[in-house]
């Protein structure tokens, strides 16, 4: 059975430029949609967080403004998360994960990854272990793309330098009101690291596939980016 490591931030706050703590966590849809896609594909899914800490859903992701004022959509997401309550309450410890066990790794988003995954050597090592194998798929969505940053080659260089990818753009961060509050901006940091950043229109679906690397730009990109992962894994076994 195809095995996917679905990584979720364990952070419940994001430390802003002024040192204040902004409540955050994982973005509901950026976890739910990939989980649904991988479940429908029949994959064995392992949910993991740094330290095996129970993740916190960002309540902003379940607010009316972030769901087109659709209360039913919010309730559907809450119901889905409730159905996974046990799995989310006791996720695997990211530090105990054996990368060789997995065919793919997918890091979900929300501002949480900016706090505990973008400088996390463990997720960096997992990406570094899987990326050189063309039969494996490495993926992330939105702020989860920040988890690519700590992935290093043996010589210390960034493993994704020169690769095409996307993630939450500076324009989108500014539109949310964090452009001047964030300690650093994801798009800018990825560009500085050497990524060939390919941003699409703000808040519209944008998925970039470069070899075995799949990235999604924002919440609207969660489902299609997960579907792209399935397509690559399916082609691998065809």
C-alpha cells in the first residue's frame, strides 16, 4: 500500500516581528482536503507533528469570511476533524519518522509552519532523504512550503535551489494584514534561498509540479496539489 506522511504544525502561536504572539495553528482545509484525497486514493496516511504534539486548528480557517460565508462548509470541516479526533490527539512524533517507510511527504499549511517547521531540521532531513529518489514525491501547500527551507544537501546547500515552486505570496500575506508584521515573508525567503518562485493570482488555485516536487500556493490549492501528488504516484506504478 502507498504510504503518505502528512505533516501538520504543532504550533498554536506565531511570533510576529514585534515579539507578540498571534494565535494560529494548522489551516483546516489545507489538512482536510489532502487527507480526503489521499484517503480516496486508498493510501496509508500517517499524521505527524513536531514532538507528537496534538495540533491546534486555526479558528480563522473556520470563520465565515474565510469560507465564503458558508456555514455548512464550516460545519462539514468541523465534522471531518471530529471524525479524526483520535488520530489528531495522538499523532506520530516527526522525530521518530523513518523517511524510507513513505512514498510521499506532504506538509499542510496555516501560519503554524512558520513557527515550528520552517527551521525544523527533522522535516528538512525527511525532505532531503526523499527528494533525490524520483519514485518518491515531496509536497507542501501554502505556508507549509516553508518546511522546504531546512532541507540541505551534504555540502550544506539548499536541496531545492533552482527548482520551480510556489507558496503563499507576499501579496497574499499583505492582503491578510501581516505584510509588515511577519518576521519574514515566505515568498521572499524562498526566492532568496534560490527557488524559482512561480506565484499565481492572489488566493486563486496555483499548483507547481517540478519533477517529484509538488507545491500549492494557498488554501484553494490544497486539493489540487494533493491530486497532483496522487497523479505522480500513480504514474510511478503504471
